[in-house]
């Protein structure tokens, strides 16, 4: 089983925004930083059982 990092981060960020709308600015900032790092360093992280 292979899990891509970007959709997983998006899902977690979306759930947090729904639960705590005040965190939206921080979640967006962290999301953009993580996506930028994944793009720079190659985002192929495979999680296998």
C-alpha cells in the first residue's frame, strides 16, 4: 500500500479547519510550507506495511 503525502496533509488540514476555524491561518501557512518542502526535496514517501 502506497500513501501519498500531499493528499494526507490536505485531509488533515481540512478536518482541522472544520473543527477549529480560528486555526485557518496557521493551518494554511503550515500546509504551504510543507508542500513547498515536499516539492523541493521530492515528495515520494512510500509507507508500506
